C-alpha cells in the first residue's frame, strides 16, 4: 500500500513579484536572482510532524526583508523566504 510522506518546501517570495514586461504575471525562474522552490531534505510520516518542522523554520531566519508588488497587485513587505507543506506518495 502506498505510504504518504510530508515535507517542507521553501519558496522565494520574489518568484511571485510582478513582471513589468508581462502584466498580471510573475517573474520567471529564468531570472538568476530568484530561487526555485526547494524541498527541504527531511520527510515526515504525518502532516502534524511536518507542520511542526515548518513552524520552526518560519520562526527562524527567513532571509532579508524585501518590499515588492506581487503579480496579483498586492504590496508585500517582509521576509524573502517562506515554507509550506508538500506531500508525495511512495
């Protein structure tokens, strides 16, 4: 029977920044200043375990403060990186 795995995924908020050349769209990962999403190499058997780890990461160093307009027009000022939960079945 398949087994679910849960993990933290690190996102760069700049990947959601509005692209001035493509209204309504965000910047491309082809931009070398933007870090692509990355799975943190630690897997959990339960979503609760993964969420506890994500909460710890969110409370830690999340990079420099950035200020930008997101592709949806919302202004953002805060840490550059955030973490969310991902899952897979093995």
